[in-house]
């Protein structure tokens, strides 16, 4: 059973630890987000943060915020050993459910071309690629902008 829980600013540490667990092995240490990065980025934004528990263990998350253009899906991830259990789909479903009363016209996200599982999942959920370009931050990858309109 997947339980989706809402987080707030008191839960930044949970997200940072999970982010490090998921992406630490593949991302350079200086590029992982810290609690301070999250505080700075979200300080002036209305955000939504969700966690996914599977068998009572925190295994996934989504962090995003409202912008003039819609809702920006900033950070997300599911622990590798828990993927393909519908966890990210449940997180996206809950996010869209929360966004409905806000009359958000679109959700958009940016990911790197090496995140194939994430790209496929988004495409299956109705997201489309609106832009792709060679990354300046990670020159060996492309950055892909995804969007889902409502």
C-alpha cells in the first residue's frame, strides 16, 4: 500500500536525505541539494511537497511550486529498489488532485536525458516534450523540458 503524505518546511531534512540516497551515487556531491538550498529556493514561493511511504518506509517525494506560467515540478525521486510499484504515479496523481482547485493550466518540469525512467513515466502520464537542449551544467547530457496542460 502506498501512502502519500504532505510535507512542509519542517520536513526539508527528510527530502534532502532521500534525495541524497536516490541521487548521491550518480550526482557530484556539490550538486546535491541541501536544506539551505531548499529554504532559499522556496522561501518566497507557494510550494507543495509530498512524500510517498511504501510498507511504512519513506521511499519517494515530489517538490514543486507555483509560478505565473503554472506549477513547476522542481525535485522528485523514488528509491531505485522501490521503482515500478506505482509510487511515482501515486505522487503525480495526488499532486494533480491538490492542484485542481488552484486552476493551474499546466505543470512543467526539467530533467536530464539520462533520467530515462522518469522521462518514460512522465510521457505515460500525458506530459509532452516542449524543448530539449544541450546542458551547460552537465555537457554530456541534454536538458528536457516537459509540460502537461489541463
